[in-house]
C-alpha cells in the first residue's frame, strides 16, 4: 500500500507540532529553572525529530 507510511509520518508530524505547542505553554508557566530546562530539552528533541521527518519521501 504505497503512501501508507507517509500518512503515518504526516500524522506524527501533526502530533509533534501539537505537543511542542503544549510544551511551550508549560515552559511559560514553569517556575523552577530545572523544570524549565527539562521542558526546553524536550521541545528541542521534538523539533529535531520533526526536522528529521520533514525530509521523509515516499
């Protein structure tokens, strides 16, 4: 079934974008520097994953 993997990748990209958005809200309301750092690291990792997936071609 051609294109099926691409569909899953596209769905994942949408989920990652949504998660990054939610984590950015968490970042703005976090108080402890350590927690802010952990959230920022997660955001960076997700953005990196998104960059990797953006080159996906079927």
